[in-house]
């Protein structure tokens, strides 16, 4: 596989580049050329494998699929179980720098009582997890994760954290299985239940308008993956450069949008993430978009919401403007909100120490035995 990949990289056919500022019309060709050169000549997949294999890795059958997950048992006599779920175009790579500090805080100047037993699964069709035969929904995966935590690992009560699809999967899990999810922490508003136009406050109307303005030039990826993901899959499966451009453009646009800056991530982290799509084939990773659109799974049924205590970490350069609390509370039992001073969509990878601090602080207030807060 490595020889085939290097040959594809060597034979790259580059497009005609527009005379425009970098990143204006998509992935910067100058940046991508440097990344691909590094991939072809200097990147070492064995180092990424070693970083993953520092932790215990498992495969378990869930709903007929072989699902990969990392398990790092926490320090001390009573580490609390914590489920971390990634999204697209991310992977378990996002969490490699935060697993050990969350599981073993005493090694990083923290308190032993803050230790978690950390569980990091790969979504079906991502990384080392088997793809389903056809598009499946994040709600289905939420129930699979409940099975993993309760029936496979024996945690009747646990905490959950997620961004991107991880936010949506975790939200549906908390919605459907509140007896098991003790508290929920999200770094993206995954489920959005806006009120009807006639009942919207001025603040809500302003947020909805600004969100629509963001989506106008940025949402093409979602439309393609929600409508014709298999057409896209032919190009991404055959071309490593096409796959890297499709993914890395989001690591720029969702972290340093509107700038000519390079994405603030190492080539090793970016390529480790891309490799997890390349190895298994990237097509099924797009299927969540199709099933979610078909089943309208970005909102809960009218008048319902997540009842478990929910904390939100809002980063200013994420994929939507910071929402007003009233919008969040329509979908969640919001008990804590932090507006980060900086950062974007991939906060655990971009700011691992800050992410760890926020996760520790939120779950510290919610013992596993504590009942859900006011609904």
C-alpha cells in the first residue's frame, strides 16, 4: 500500500491554479504542494502507528460491525468513564494529545481525582472501524456507543464529549439514553431547534441570518456529501492529493477562516488524519450527511430536548457564529457555557491543554451518581 501511495503522489497531476489569494477558491496549491512533498518523502506512517499504539486498541462487534476504539484506563481508585467522539473530517488523531492528560492528570500537574477512563471510538466507516453496508444515522451510532459503554465496558453511567459528528452522535445518545449519560460536553451546537420566525427574538434572528451568511459560500461540501456522496468517493478514493485537498481545506477554513495563514497544525498530524481516510477508503465517511439529511436528524422532535446536564464550549472560529443561549436551550439542558477567547472547529487538536482544562472543569461538577439538572 505504501508503494502504491508514493507512486500516486509522484505521478500527481496538478490543476491550473487561479490568480487569486491563497485559500480564496479552495485549498492553497502552494501549501498543498509542500504538504504533498512532505507526504511523499518525509512522512513516516510508522510514527503515527506508534502514537496510536501507545494506548490499548480494540475491535468489538456492534450491530454487526467491527468497531475500533482506544481505551486508556485512568489513574487512581475511581477514574470516571469518558467517551470522546470525533467527526468529519477528523478522526481519533484529534484526541491523541489529550487522552493521557485526561486519564492521568497527576502526570501533568493535575489532581488524581480528575482522572478519567478514556474511550475513543472510530465512527463506523472511519479509520479502523468497518463501514456499514449503507448509510447509517448518527442516532443509530449513539445507540451503538451506549452498547459499547454499558454492555461491553460495563459502565452504567458515563460522561460524553464531542464536536462535529461527535456532538450529534453524543446528543442523540444523551437524548435516547439519559439514564446512562451522566453529563454531556460539546464543542459544537450539533442539534439546532430554532423557533418559528414569528417567535424569534431579535438576537435569534440576527444569529440565524449570520449563520446563513456563513453557509452561503462554505456549505458546498455538506450539500455534495448529503446528496451525491458516492460520486465524490470515486475521486477521493483514487487520488491521495484530491483527498488531502478535500480534508485539509477544512482544517484551514474552520480554524483560520478568511486568512492566508497556514493551518495551525503539524504536517504529521494532518497527514496522520488523512491516512486514516486513505487506508480504509473515504467514501463511507460521507454517508452520515446523506442519512442525516434524509431523516432530518439535526433537530429533536418539537418540544423535546436533551435533559442531562450539558456544557458548551464555543470557539469563535468554528463553523457557525456563537449561538445565543436561548437557541442552545431549545435543544439542551444547558448548565454551563464557555466562550473560548480563540480557536476553531478542531479544538482538541489545536489547543489540547485548553481542551483538557475545560473538560476537567465541566465534569468535575457532575459526579456520575448525580441526577440530571433541572429540565
